[in-house]
């Protein structure tokens, strides 16, 4: 028996430490430690509700559009806007809806591409693991460098839609600030279809002929990577809780969603509707007071620095179940297995494994590309009849107190924001007197975020049930790759632990948060 | 898109009328020519209380790996891209005497009355301790992004983790501040170029390179004529009109966004109809929020006196 510690886990977003117990070259027990904390939700208390999207957006610089869009939905829900599964009297205008879909879709495409090539890909490359896949070699491989270029082109498109990226600026409460023209559409199409030198004279995307970089280069690379992972046995390990949750994403014209919300229960194989009221957070292993747990729309959270706890994660539960979120969850909940890849390579389409998470991410790229192009066409078709009022509906909170829930999906999992708004005094800077003054208006009374990785990365709950990462690391082989070059990361024993964690595409910045409504100060019980 | 020498010089030359920065051209040429002979430079990149947005911003620089290669710069330690993990990553950093230390994210307090906070731990030690230790063997320290430069979002009221800028922790060293949420890739790369070419970097009172942060967004804004003729946009979306009444904080934001543009000269916030939120401002977010309320008054531009030059590396 041996205790091991991996700190930091690199090639993910943020600060994650993994400790584990190993017996007979197999992991028997694992702990996930989230090691960075900012208290973003606490910073939001007492601010103008319209500031929440801008501040929560800065939770994460990788899925930089997602928290903004989710937060917008929460404060718009509170102001009476109508969303799938939520009541309301007003609607986000059509043009704004399409633009937000495009922003979300392209963010997801870029994030998946960056994950498969830059973060997870090197683990299966020739340089690191002796697999012969030299296109995946970090810094030098042709595929790696092409992917850097591809994500850059996708970011240029996001900049056309969002002003600048990371942290796009155009999604505003009530709609968008951008009034697209035909030039906007042309600029986007030019970037998608014109070849760039680095992409070896392929256009990035050409859905009509499929004679493009994604289909000619990226898909073969990803299939190679999946093959290498399957050869290593990644279909057998990395088995998570087996329950999947999806919060739903991409609003369509008929008021449904392209990826619908729901929960897949592993024990029975049932797909049930998702009710946000059944979500609870457990804080047994987090550095928070016991009162901090419970339904995120109501809880009072405080830091407890002397508690015998090991992480900054809370452990969210759906109806008492540990659930997995991410691309695999979205596809399983929606009963999708494009090209039958998971059934064929991953043993079973609904199985949670390191391999299936990689496959699902690639599958989502494939189903998303035609959708993004269709939204672009939808926008181009409607452009002549869309006026400024189709991009912005004035945002006004008519009654207080009010509360809202924003349901959305980050590339790496279900993202949900809760907000409570009431009348009160907010601070503003008065340059004349040189100090902050207070003004009466709508203020945030409570804010709570559950991000994609929070679901997966949580620690043990009060009954000792391990979280998603912790469950999926059990039974992972603690052996080096047989063919790995001497001294390379894959010649180290912890390589498969890292592959499993990276298959979740964790984002630690997103997943650790805190809220302390009204109360101030730290809980220090003994000194 | 491979950056050729010509394009690289164009990028470097486009940074403004500053005589100092114009001097880059010949220097870069010299650097690239002797590139093969130089021993090469190393960067260690540390992440504190940040969001990895500045890293994502840096990789939006055209052919960033090619550009770094041209400058013979390697990045052995960067948590988001390095091949190694855990103990092996720690060894990489231990062996490193970096020419440049780039820090992303703010630095939280490490203990309160003797109780460890664990707000940000790396290698099992507080980030603050690691930062001081690595900075002591680094030549040049760069704080990338508003969090590292001024505290930014984590330091927003009530500053729950007592987050501080890098310069407050490394008070004995000159820290070059490159604010922005995120920092523009050109600002980071060109500062690097200046340091490599041993060109003195002129810093202002807040240790920002004056060429990038010398004039306000308002002064260079493409919608300034609307402002002068008092044509104000009243609602979103407004392709025309000054955004001041919709909450634009351009008058207090000192940066060259309007002329430099973002994402390979594609766009910038105001062109997309979004009011500037002054993400480069030293008191972002507290003194520039509520973001969608108009600024109380237009401050007279602060004189950007040269404070000192960041010397040779």
C-alpha cells in the first residue's frame, strides 16, 4: 500500500491536487483537492444585478462566454423573461437568441478543440507516450500547431460577435449590444472557409463538401487518439458515478432546446426530467460551515478555516445522487451516440469511462458544427427583417423581491446560477468627494453558482460517498505505459490518473465559489 | 499563419509613435539574426487567483509558438500547457532560473492569525511563498492582467480573500504591470521583446509600459466625434452614437484598444456596441461599477509622468 500525491495536476484550468492510495498497482482510494478560492459570489453581494454577468464571466477565462450567458439568464429570469422550463412574460428577442447560440456554440467548439489537442492530446502523443502519433506532440506536432491556429480563428469569430475575447462583451441584460449586418456574416464565413497557411490550405470548416480541416485532419487525429486510448484500456477505467445530468443549452425558435435538460439514472437506466429544486450541495469535506450546505437558492455560506476538510469544493447532488456532467452527460441524457462510436469503441454508449468522455467530446464537435452553420444561415436569412428591437428588449425589474435561476451548459458541464434581488443600497464611486457613496436601487441579495466541474470534482459527502473524480480514479492502473520513452510523463506511474482527470476537462476556477449573503467576516472558532 | 520576419517587424512597429518602441525594429532584426547563437531565454508562468484568461489571451497572438521560437524563448513551466505534472512539474520549476517570471492572478492572504487559509496552494505551499521564492531567482517580473497588476476581480469589495497585486507581495522588485481583463497578447509579447532586446521600458506611475497605457480609450475612440457633437446612444444595440450614457467607462480606461484592436485586429468592445468597462483601470471593478450606469463625471486625464525606466535585464 502506498500513498501518492499529484500537486499540481497540470494541463487543466486551475489548481487541483489529487491524493490517492495505491495497492497492487491499482488505485483503491482517491481524494480531489480544489486548492484555489476567490469568493466571487461574495463579491457580488450588494451590487447592481446587471453587474453579475460581467463579474461572474471572470470566474473562468477558458469558457469565457458561458458564465456571462448563464448569469444573464438568471437575472433575466428574475426580471420576468421566459426560458425553457421557466415561467415568464417577456422573451429574449429572436436575433439576440441566435447570436447567443452562436457565441455559445463557437465557444464550445474552440474549447473542445483546445482540450483534445492541447490539454488531453499530449498524453497520447508520440513524444510523451511513444504511440507513433507525432501530430499530437506538444509544441512541435503539426496537429497541435494547427489546432492552436484553429482555436485562434474561432476566437476571431467570437471577437466579431463579442467585441473581444477572452471575456466577450456584447451579451447584455435583455439581449445583445451588437447589431449584425451582412458584413458581419461575411466576416465570419471568410474566417470559417478561407484557408490559412497554417491549416495547410484547408478551410477550417466547409460543411457542404466536408473537404476541410475538421474533417480531413482533426477527425482522423481524434480517432487516432481514441484508438490509442482504447488500446491502453481507457474504456475499462475512469468509471464515474454512472448518473448523468444536463441543464439544457441552445434555445431554438420553437422554444425547445437543441440539447435538452434531463437526468440519466445509472441504476435503472431511466431518463427523467431535471428539476433545479432537487439540487443540494454537501459541504462535509469542504472548508465551509455546516449551514453552507443545502439548496443553493437559499443557503448561507461561510468559510471555516479550521475545519478538518480537504478541499474548496462543495459536493452538489441531484436528489441525493452524485452525478456526472460534461459532453458525455449531454449526449447520454439526450440519447445520442453519433456514428455509434461509444457503442463500438467504448463498450457501451451510456458507460462512464475515460475513453467515453474523450469520444463524447469529439462526437459533440461533429453534431455541433452543422448546427452552428445552420444558426449562421438562420441569422443571414432573417437579417433583412430583423430590426434593432429584435436584438434587445429593455431590461427592467418591475417587482422586488425577486429571484431567478439560470440554467445553461459549459463545454465541461452543467452550469447553474441562482440569484435573489431586492431593493437596497449599492455602492458607487463618487470622484468629486473621492469616496464611495450609496444609492438606492435593485441589489443582489444572494448569489450562488454551480459550475460544470463542481459536479464532477466535489469531495466526499456526509455519508462518505466519494465525488465524481474520486469515484472514477478507483481501479485506475498505477503503471507506466509499456512503450513510453524513458523519462517522459507516460513513463511515470501516475499517467493514467492524469489521463482520467483530464478526460473531464476540469476547470477549477469555475468550480470553486462561495457566497456569504449579508453576513461578513470569517469564521474562526479557535486561534 | 506563420509569422515571417517582415510581419513580426510590422507588428512590433505598429505599437505606436513612441520613439523608444520604434527602436525595436533594428533590435528585433538583430535578435532574430543571432537567434541560433543565443543561449535562449526561459519563462516561468505562475498562476494565482486567476481564471487562465490571460493565458488564453496570449495564445491568440498569431503563431505564438513560432513567435516565441523566433525570440528563442521557451516556456518550461506553465501549468496549463506543460507536459509534466505533480512532482515532475515541481522539479522543472526547481531547476529553473527564469529570465522572465509572468504571474497571472492575484495573491491571497496566506494566514489569518496563524491559521492557514489554503486560499491558493501550489505544491502544498501558499502561493505567496512560492511567488517570492521564484521571483528571487527571476530577472524580470511581469504581472499579466488586472488581477496580478492591481488585484482585479478577486480584490473586489469586500475582498473576501484579502487578494493583493503581485507588486504588493514583491515590494522589493520592480514588477511590470500589464493590466487588462484579459491582458492583450500584443502588450505581453511586445514587453517581452523589449526586455529581450534590452530596450528600456518606460513605465508610468503604476509601472505600466507607457506606450500601451498612455492615452485613454475615450481620447482615441472611434465614436469620439459623436461624443463631441453630443449624440449619445440611448439603448442597445447602437451601431452609432457615444456609449457614455449606457455606461461607457472609456474616459478613465487608459489603453490603446481603439487603435490596436483585439484578436488579430478583428474588433473591440465599443465597435461591437458594448460600453467599455475599464477593465484596465487600477480600481476595477469597484470604482467603475455599476457597469451599465453612466460615469459620474469625466475626470481630467491624469498626467502620465515617466516614473522610471525598467533597466537592462
